[in-house]
C-alpha cells in the first residue's frame, strides 16, 4: 500500500515545540519578509508565514516594495535591518523580478540573520557537511523523509530543479546523508530516462503535469515540491483556486511506494522549518555577541 507522506502532523508538533520555546524567551523574536512586486504564489506563502508566526508568538513584519525599486535602495533596506538589533531574521521572498540578482542581495544580509540559509557562509557550511542554517524547504524535505522513516543512505535521488532555493541545496543535503544524487533541469534531454533511475524523485519546478504517471515505478518515493495556483484570484483570498504540484497526485499515488500530497506535504514543513531557522538565528546571534 502506498504511504502518504503528509506534513501537517509534524508541522503541528513543530509549532507546539516552537510556541513553548517562545514562552521561555525574555525578548520577542522578529522576522522580516521583504517582498518585491506581486505574485500570487508569493502572497500565498507570505500569508502562511504570517499565520504561523502569530501562532508561535513571533512578530512577522511584511515589507512590500514595487518592482521599480533599485538594487541600491533594496540594499539600504537590508543594511538597516542588519543594524536593527530587534530584528532576528530576514528573508527576501523569492522569486524576485528579473533585474534583481538574488545572490548579490543575499550577501548584503548579515549571515546570522539569513534564515533562508542562502548566504555564501551558510551555503558553505552546508557544502562542507556542517549544516547550520539550511534552506527551509530542504530542511522540510529531510524532516519529512526522517519522520516517515524513508531511508536515504545508499539510495539514488533524482532532483528536478537546480534552483538556489531548492535543487542545489537539496542535492548537498542528500549527499551529506549518503544518497547518490542526480540533478535535472530545463535542458535535461530525457526526464523520463533520468526519473527511471531513481529510488527517490524530488520535483520542484512549478509546472503542473510535468511528470506523467507513466514515468514512475512501484518502488519509488515521490516528493512533489511544485506549487502552482490555478484559476482566478478572489480578492485577497486563495479559496476557490486549485493548488497543483508538478504531478497528478491521484494518478500517481497507487503506482509508487510513497508520495507527498499537494497541498499538505512539503509546504507545511517549509513554514515550520523557517521558524525553526529563526530560533537558530537567535542562538547564533547570542553566541556571536557573547564570543
Ligand atoms: P525556480 O527558481 O524557477 O526553479 C525551477 C527549476 O525547475 C529550475 O532549475 C528549472 O531549470 C527547472 N525547470 C523548469 N522547467 C523544467 C522542465 N520542463 N524540465 C525540467 N526542469 C525544469 O523555482 P523555485 O523557486 O525553486 O520553485 C520551484 C517550485 O517549487 C515552484 O512551484 C515553487 O512555488 C515551489 N516551492 C514550493 C515550496 C514548498 O514549500 N512547497 C517551497 C519553495 C518552492 P533551469 O535552471 O534550467 O531554468
């Protein structure tokens, strides 16, 4: 029988754990989300972060800027947030509009406040196997696999994404856990042939229907990170819109050994892991101040 790798139960446990940690703190932690432009998926993710922060007892500030903001103006915003000792963590909501280079902007964030784990210092720690703050989606996928007791060591993982946020850091995290890893992207010649070699398939593309059910084999574990909102936007709400992953869950679920639902798989854990990273940041800052 297919195992459904749901993420809501673990996310709820993490929320309870983080809430009790918050109640023991003298100061209130503050997360700042920097958004440039408008994008339905980004609005959805931010709404989830605002709600989760409220439940945990963390202040979440949402700073929204027009697409016309220059790199220098955004840089000054980030420098101001670095200097403010009341701010524990900063994230730049991705994707950014074309013209703004995320790698360069991330380097302007104090690495101890980089709770997305994308600063070169955090990325280097991940690459060297000494993980400190790692991207929340990657941490969420690792936790999901551990929670559902899916073995990783010695397994062949095929990741469809080479993005800075998901594909590349996930490849490093799985290598750190002794998987054999292949990365696919938009120029990969035959996704079908690559997917056929996998024990674990992770797809993080954002194209519903990318992976038809014929691609999959009975022993495989499927992690669908893709997230697309379809249909008309209703005011500021997301109800009434269909949320799709990169594959058709209903068509694939009885063909494989384990699979994540969308929604309710990786998504809830990404949000919970982001707030876990905020606590890591808080600890790092305390350590660096007292060192
Ligand atoms: P991104 O930066 O645009 O990366 C997408 C990746 O998919 C790129 O590496 C791209 O290849 C690859 N790709 C595009 N078309 C492809 C194709 N036809 N065949 C194979 N690969 C293809 O996006 P992202 O920020 O990483 O996000 C990806 C998806 O994951 C989105 O749906 C996003 O909403 C979702 N997401 C979900 C969560 C969650 O918690 N559930 C968290 C983060 C992201 P190239 O490099 O060649 O362009």
